[in-house]
C-alpha cells in the first residue's frame, strides 16, 4: 500500500502557519510515511467493510437461508445497510474526540473497532450450526464496523489536508477516496482468485471468510504504522477552543446541509458501483468469476479517478471538478446500463462499471476535500464526520437494498441507473450553492 502512496506524493515544502497544527507535523515530518500510514489504515477499514458487499450472495446463504434466493439476498444487503446505522453515532463521538484529543488517537480507536467487527464476522458459525444466534452476531459485527467507519473519515481526511503542502490539499485529501478504491481492488483480486481455485461449495462453506481473515491480519500492520504518526492538531489550543464552540455545528448549519447534498450523489453511485458484482451474478446471471471483474474494475478506476480528480481540483478549483463529472454521470449512467442489459458480457460489464467508478471518483475526491475545508479546525473532523456519516447512512446504506427491491418489484433491471440519476440532481444543487474552497485558499482556523 505504501508504494502507491510514496510513488504519488513527494516530500512537502514549507506549510503555511496554522495555529492549530503542531510543529511536529510540519515540513520535516510531512513525508510519504505519514501519508502511507493514514492511507493504509483507511484502506484496510474500507476493505473489510466493502468485502461484505462483494460477497453478499454467499453471506446471505450462510446466515439468512431462505427458500427464495431473492429473500436471502435481500436480507443480506439489508444487514449490509445495518452497518450504516451506527455511522452517524461514530461520526459524532469519534469526530468530536478527534477535534479535542487529536487526529491520531481517533484513528487508532477506529482501527481497533474494525478489528472487533471484522474478526467477529469472519469467525461467526453459520445459521445451520448455531441457528438464529448467527444473524444476530453478524448484525452486531456490522454495527461495530459502521461505528468505526463513521468515525474514520473525518479524522483521517482532516489529517491529510492539514499536513498537505500549499496547493496540494486536493491531491493529499484525494487519497481518502483513492484508498477506498485500493481496498476494493484488493478485495476483487482476492475474490477472483478464490473463485478460480475453489469450488462453488467451498466458497459457500468457508471461502468467503478468507478475505476477512486476511484483512484482520493486515489491520495490525496499520495499527503499528499509525502509532508512529505525528499529530497534526495542537490539542492544547483545540481543547481551549471547545467551550467557545459548545454549540459547534449549530453555527455551521449551512455547511452541514451543503455537505450532505454533495455526499448524497457520490455515496449512491459508489454503492451502486460496488453492487455491480452481486448485480452481475443475480440479475444478469453471469458467473461469480466474471462478476468479480466488476469489483476489480471499480477498485482500479476509483483509485486512479480519485487521484486525478484531487490533482485537477488543486489546479482548477473544487467546484468544477465536483460538478462536471457528476453531470456526465447523470447523462451516461442509464445508457450504460441499457447497453449492459441488451449485450450482457464482460466487456459491457466493465464499461458500465468504468462509467460509474471513474466519474464518481473524479467528483468524489474533490468533494471529500471541499467539505472539511468549509469548517474551522476545532470542528473540522466533527463536521466532516457528521456530514459523511449522515449522508452515507441514509442514502448509501439504503442503496443496495433499494435497488435490489426496485429490480424485483418493477422488473426493470436498469433501476440502479434511475436511483443514481435522481440523487445526482441533489448533488448538483449542493455544488452550485457551495463556495469555492480550493485553489490554495487558506484553511480556516
């Protein structure tokens, strides 16, 4: 993971003076290692969370058996959505903690929580073995994972933009989304490898657990890396600012509302793109191996598209890079799905996933940088955590359940495209109303 980070981000020049950023995190330590540590932990957390989406069909059969394959899948994606229920709680609690105690302890806390959720899910016996206790344990594990991810995005993204050199906040912050693409790419490669070497029965009995166990091992590497990161927030001054900022987000309601509007379109198209593997298997009736190719395409294009979008947003501003890829997505998504439905093969599956993933990432990277730029330092992690967690919990958490249900009820296999189009309109409104925060404008203290 660090080779990706180190290859794209060079040592930083002098940073502008920010009174809430410690001297420990200034130019001499703003290195590839620091960014790699942030990216590694974030990628592993999203790897574990999103692996569930990619193996939803097998997980549904293991923990939610039903005479109807549709009901089994629907229950599985419903529990995927349960993981979003605790995201707002994690965003509020861990985001506030990060603004008071520092970004580093908050990021260590989130990765410790993900260990609990991931190991619990990987080691839970099937419904056939322990009955109703199995789905109950799975739900609890998903709640813990949601709590962790709800609190991860705010501190880690705040950290990246606070240690970034002048004119490179977009590129540095884009690693937040790029790391999610890296996580999906890794999950997809592991998934394809498993489907090639294991039989369908082996995949159902134990094969789907392997990616979660591998992720659990890598988490401990990320914990070690994060323990050696410097702090980017002056915790003494941040703590002194807390009483003054008691209402905190109440004074930044407009930024919160705009942020949620911007997140809505991005999160729906992200989770629809992540759903393409299950969609290919259950709706298009492609083989699991071919279905997993959608995951690999999604991961690779998210990784590359996010870095490109972040870099361009440093040159041309955040708003154009959020707006125009989103407009293109609104126009191209439905035709791409119709092409896939009429000509179902690996090429059209890859093309449809490419459209979703690349345009979502190009728009999403500057989005996730612009939102924390709207908030001052003493509420930055909390602000982004709440915006991201609420937007993702309501719309991202329901996306896969909604499209699965819409496809079944309407009989229209292009239903996912319609959901992307409607939510993209909300994001376009939010972008048009937001101020420009890029082009080397100073961060608010």
